[in-house]
C-alpha cells in the first residue's frame, strides 16, 4: 500500500520570540530514509514580511485602478479566468483624472484644423470625455479637454499639411470660468504688426 506522510512541528515559542525549528519530513515506499529540512524563526519572519509586502502592493494596485473599476466588475471577476479583453470591462479606457496623478505625469494633446475642427487627439473617441474644438473668430480657437487643466502648462505650435506658406505663431491662454478649456490664437507674422489668421495647430498640455 502506498502511503505518504507529511508532518510539521512548529514551537509556540515563535510568537514569543523563543528560538524554534520547524522540521518537515516525507517518506514514500521507494525511499525508506526520510528527507528533512529545517526552517528557523528568522526565515519564517522573512517569509511573513514578504507576504505582507505583496498584499500591500496588491492593495495599492487596486486603489490605483479605481478609475476603471466598478462594483459590477469587482463582484463578477475573481481573476480565475485570466486577463480579459478591455472591451468586456465597463469603464475601461476612461483613464485617470489629473488630480489622481503626480505632477508631470499626465499629458494631453489635440490637433485642430484651420476651420476649428478637431482632427485628432489623445482623448477618448466616444463618451462624455471626448475632446472638442471650435473657432469663434478668424484665428481664435478654443479646445476643451473635458478635465480641469487650469493649473497645467499649455503650448501650441502652428501646423501645416504640406509646406508652411507664411510664418505663423500660436499663442495659448486660459478661458475665464472654464477650467477645462484652452484658448489658442494663431497669428501671421509675415506682416507688422502680426494679424490673426485661420491656421491649423497642435496644442499640448502637461500637468
């Protein structure tokens, strides 16, 4: 008859700081002599510290992922099915707000055509967070990043589909009572003084 034996003895003195040794042995029909190994209280303490650190890191990771977690997904997904496709997870792709990240960690950008149409951006392609752009007058544009960027750094650069016909300058400014928006004015520098002119540009935001 095959038999397997596994026994462990751990002294209660470990909790009190008293030295102890844990011994584990196993025998099989093919090996009459038992193989043993010993574990010191210090090694057990190291393993416990490693496990505690792993739990803390896991908790921090879950908290950091709060923007894409929902009660529904937390209750439904135990992780037993491995990594799921983003399309199957509610809220995925919405990203973090500026306030949830350390300074300098969040960047936004948007490319705007001369007529004020948004041609491409770093924002989502659907939902309430989609960036928007418009032109209120010749050379005057507003880009809405749908998140508070009032305390961020803004820069804008004129852009041309082909070659630049005239030297342009793009100037950024905040919009009163609109913390999610950045105003961009495009000037023709070929004349003195420079005048506003319709022109495409790229605007970058660093928070």
